[in-house]
């Protein structure tokens, strides 16, 4: 199935694309549940804001990958609690990108800049700024992308690795070149 994707001759029955679709929409559904019910949880307000910001980042991340793989897709912003929320029609790519931008913009102020080593892999402000810059690049919004890249640089936490291949070796993961890594 991956060979067909490489050759741009995939069909609707391609198992790789099917798994991508299902996995990302499952992640979106989980984020939607948290965003829908999370504000009602009795807990520390700052922690709740950060967790909801992380959920918005993840939803944006999943939608970004889906829209760039499939084009127009259903935009689901609520948990699947009724038939109307389950069977959504396709939204335009522009509408999906607008939601991605909104989620990332809302997540940036509540995310932490750094975490301790015990929290490696959590979403940071740098990850959200970097993804937003990438979202702008994919849409041809060059000046907006440059502004977000400048904000990432302004954090003073990220730099290029002296040896590029170290970005792909397990023992050298989560270093200064990495804005977000799935653990």
C-alpha cells in the first residue's frame, strides 16, 4: 500500500491511508471530549488551561496532517455525542486551516515554554509556534510564517544540531533542534 502512495496511484481501499484517517480522527475525538468536558473539571485553573491548550495543539496537529493528506475533510469540533456530530460533511481546506490557526493561537498563551525531563514529549509553546509557522508556510502566508519563526527563535531554546544525523538517532532525541517529538 505504501508503494502505491509513493507512485501517486493509491485507491480508496489503501490500508495505510485508512489507518492514518482512523488514527487521526480518533485523536481528534479524544481532544474534542476533553475540550468539551474539561472546563467542568474541578482542578487547578492554570493546569486545566494548559491541558486544554495541549488538546487544542493536538487537534490542530491531527487536522494539519489530515488536510495535507486528503484535502477537504470533515471538520469535527465536538465529541460524537449525537448523529449530527458523527456524520459531518466535508469542509473546505480553507475552513480546516482557519480552525487549525485558531486552535494554535489559543493554545500558545497557556502552554509552558519548557518542561523538566520527566515531562519530555509534552507540548510546549515552541512546538505550537513552530506548527503555526508551518501552517502559514503551507498556505503561502510568508510574513506570518516569518513572524512565528522569529517568536520561536526569540524563546532562545532552539538551535541546529552540529551533526544533522543526530536528529534521527534514539540516543540523541529531544535535543535543541527538536520543537516537538512524539515519544
